C-alpha cells in the first residue's frame, strides 16, 4: 500500500493548490476592498462560500483517492444518467440565475448542474471508449461519442446557458482525437469553427482561410470529394454567420457577438463593450509587477463587471501585473501537460480519456475566459478553472482532477479487470 502511494502525483496536486490559493486571494481582493460598497448585495459572502466549497472539495478528493478503479468504471453510466436527470430537473424546477435556468437548490445550497454534467459526460465517454471492441475508430462509433456529449449540451442550451454548452461542443474534437479519429476528419470538424470566428472578425480573412484550407485538404488527400465536403462545411459556416449577423439576429445579439472586435467603439462601449474596455484597462494598468494586493484602482473602484467570477483574470492582471499573470499561465500549462502525461502513463483507454477530457475542459475554459478578459473573444460567461468564484465549478473541476489522480494512483490495477 505504501509503495502504491508513490504513484500519487505531487506536481498536479501542487499546481492545483497554487491555482486555488491564487483564486481565493483574488476573490478576497474583489470582494473585501472598497469595491464592495458598489454592490447591491454583500459580496463578502463569495469569499466565505468559496472557502466552504474548498473544504468540500478536499473531502471529495480524499474519497476519490481511496476508491478502486472498478468503481469509476461501473459508476460511469449511472453517474451520467443522474446528471441527465438533474439537467431535466433544472429545466422544470430550477432557479434562474443570470439568465440561465441551470441551478437546483437543496435548502440553502445551490448547485449548478451543468457543471456537474461535465464530470458525468467525461466518465461516460471514457467508459464507452474503454469498452470498445475491436479498438478501431469508424464513423458509427464517432457518432456514438458525439451523441453522448451532445445530449447534455442540448439540455444546457435549453437552460439558456450557452457558455457552458460551448465547453461541450469544444470537447467533441478533443475526445474524437484521443479516441483515434482520422486526422483528416478531425481537421474537417475543427475548420468550420475557425472559419466562423474569422467570419465575425473579418469576412475577407474568413474567405481567404476557406480557400487556403480547401487547397490544403486537396493537397493532403488528393481526393476531390473531401475537398468538396470541406468547401461545403467551411464555406457554409461563413455564409450562415453572415446571414445570421445581417438578417437573423437582433441588434443586441449582434452587438454582443461583435463587441469584442472593437469594444471601445462608440456603438459598443456604452453597453456590452464596456466590460471588456474596463477589463483591458485593469490588466494594462498592472504593468510588469502590478499595483499590489488590494491596490488595484479598477478593481477596487468596482469598474470591472463580475470581477470575482468571469473577469477575475483582470484582478490578477491589475494587482499582480504581467509577472503574476504569467505565473498563472505557467501553472495552468504545468497542470495540463501533467494531466496528459498521467493519462499516457496509465496506458488504458479509460484512464487516457479521463485525463484528456479533464485537460480539454480546463483548456477550453482557460482559452475562452482569458480571451474574453483580453477582448480576443466575445463576452460568453465562463469561469477560470480553480480561480473564479463558484462552488459548483470548483467542485466539478476538482472532481475531474481527483479522478485522474486516483486512476493513476492505482494504474497497475487496470490489467486485473481484463484489459
């Protein structure tokens, strides 16, 4: 038993602990300084609530570390089923928070079930891949995996929580890649999303990208049919994006999508662009080493919207500067790389998919959240893992990490169960 615990990875644990501590300090700064006077509610409860949820996470992590591998495999589908039922219950009985009806309350404790659905979905996908016989990837199996991911995503969209649903959409190519999908098909799945982004930023850039990608796919495959399908998929997305922006969406929706391209413009800065302008001002004013803990003028003046949740990176950028922001990015990079290494060390599809799925979810959150705070992406409303305030998010993200650590801890037991 003592030898087995040498497999407990200290690097991932230390990175997690450092990120959580940074998050708690940033939440404290955003809720306990002069800025607290500008809120209609008492924001100090965010800090105490986060401490409470951290205690719950620590207990959950210890429990996960002692559970056997077979428990996670056998419980994967039941947990997935429970999360689907919770998502349905939220649609019927849930409470609406910030426009999304994705919260269930159990007495005084609120649970954002869309966050917990990430854990159930990753477990279910990993179990499907682990049970695959023979271990080959075809389109039928790919559609099965996509269906497992898209079912909770569709329910979350119905809850009007588009930001969280985007995480599930982004998870699709990650899961398919680690499941062995052909690289050409994978690139054809990813390219429309890139083309759509360019269509919002610059239509000429989108058209150039589509033409170059079609040429690249023909050069790579020498298959005219694949080139035609590529043209339909990427060109179709660009056309749909243009139609949606010019003819379908309302002015407010268009402004919300387009504001990140120039948040300081007159038509944006008085509404949805206002938040990104102040976020960038806070980050830029931090300089190299920041203004100091509780000393950020933008943060303490209450100018940054949702600065303990969606825009918490601006607090770090202002008070800890470029150096502090870089430390956060390095910690995230270490955690992501280490998760992939742990998955590879397990050499089992169930463990590999759990680790890759967890890393993928973290990466999507990091990319969107920091992109939103720095005006590289629209304001979507996705927390920064382990740092933003939110008990449900902290619990779900920590649960994924704890499961990976537990599986790696007992990785030698995988062969016992017939794999």
